[in-house]
């Protein structure tokens, strides 16, 4: 990570054994870094063998040289985030620790020197990517006409894609947003649900509605859906259409077949943008080897104008236990989709 004028200073205390280092905090209010009741300081201290404490505008670190260096790198990045106007959270602190331990400190600069944050509405609210991969994903969507976001649950694939779509609509870059999912359910059948087609489909498409509702007021979402500006439909209803000036999102793409993915991508018209999201370890097709998302990644990744971004466990921004649960299943290697594990490796 490059040094800058906001970086905290690291000083050795005189004649200290084991090493005691002081990290001076002269560029940000200590309370913003330490957190209420030192919650972030305690979080960092719990993750390292070194003893970490605060005194005034200094953080004292007592431990081995490599631990002291890692703690300093974590603090340096968090100070840079605060200086850039990004408030801390337990998830951001955890992510910084993981990245530093994985020797990926230089990549963290992307979260500080990021492009303009997402602005889904004309108001002041912004959506800020929380991980390096999330930032790369947003940049890919903005700069490519077709983007694939592949990774486990809780990494923000759908949420960020919807945020990009609403932003594009607000800026007048597109005229409509179309959200779709393949009609394949995890162990359930839409045919057995009560009601008409919309009654059957709405619960299945609920994650897309939830993401929209988080970006805009409910009454505005309803108005835009009533006048056709926003459309939420099953993938089968996309056949035969040509979509101009649209932002189209295919969610749960791992459950679309090769022919369905081909059909979806060939709907693109003038000034249209498409994002495909999915998790290739959660395929619900009867023949899981026929997942269109896996196939699309294989044959489309080298085409100019198409971006492929893959998320990992470190990008999970839901409850911290979600990341641990995913890791446990990956280590076990005996899930229903274990045979696809060899197809999920891709470097961002």
C-alpha cells in the first residue's frame, strides 16, 4: 500500500523487548478509527497475537515484528478509508485484516482511490462497494455492455447490479430496467403455488423486488413498474424480444441452460447493457453440467466488451457466519454441486 500524507506514523518505543511500537493518529479523529467503546480496536486486537491498546492519539502495539507490521498496515488502510469519507464498519475492518494477512495490501488502494460511488437516485444516498472485487465488479458493469458476476451468496452480486441499473436509469443512460430469473426452483415447483401467474412468480422474484425497494421509495417503484419502466419477469418471457436502451439483469443465471443464456444475450438491442449473476455451486438443474452460466464464462470471457468478475468468500458482506458456513461446505467438498468445483476457479 502506498504511503500518503494521511498515513499514520509508526514509531518504536525506546529500549523495548518485546517490540513495542506506537502508531500516531494525527490526521483523523481517534474515535472514528477506534469506534464507539473501542469496538474496532477490540476487533483488531482479537485477530492478532500482539497486544493492542490506545492512549490519546496513539495506538500501542506490543508483539513480534511481523505482527506489528500487519497491525500498522491495517490501521493505515482504515485511516485512508476514513480520510476518503468512508465510515468504518465491522465488515470493513474484518476485510482489511484478511487482505493484509493474505499479502494483498496493494489491492486495498482500489477501495480508497475508487471511481465515483454509485448514486442510484437523484438524492444524496450512495452505494459504496465494500471489497476490492465489488469495486472491480461495479467498474466492469460501468465500462462493459455485458458483465458476468459469479460467486457465493452474500457477495452483493445482485444488489450492486440493481444499483448500477437504477443509477443508469436516473442518469438517462437507459430508458428501462428489466430484471429476470430462470423459472427453476430449489426443490420446489411454482405450479403448486396458489394464485395466478403473478401470484406464483412474485415470491420467486422477491430478491429483485427487495433490491429495488432498497434503492427507491416503494411508491416510485410501483409507479415505474405500472408504466413499464421497470419490468420483473421470468426468463421464458424474454424470448422473441429486442431490447433497446435497456439495462437487463439475469439473476440466478446458474439455473439457466445454455440455450436460455444464448437467448437472453441475443435480446440485446441498441444502447443496451446486460448483467448475468449466479453461483455455479448452487445449480438446481436436473443436469447440473448443463448450466449456461458456466458455459458462458468459458466461451465469452475473451470477447471485448464482456467482463467476467468472480467473487470469493472474502467478499461475503452478510453476517460473518455466512462466510464461515461457505468455507465449511467448501472444505467438506460433499455438497450436491461438488462435481462443479473444478469449474469455479477464475482469477479476477
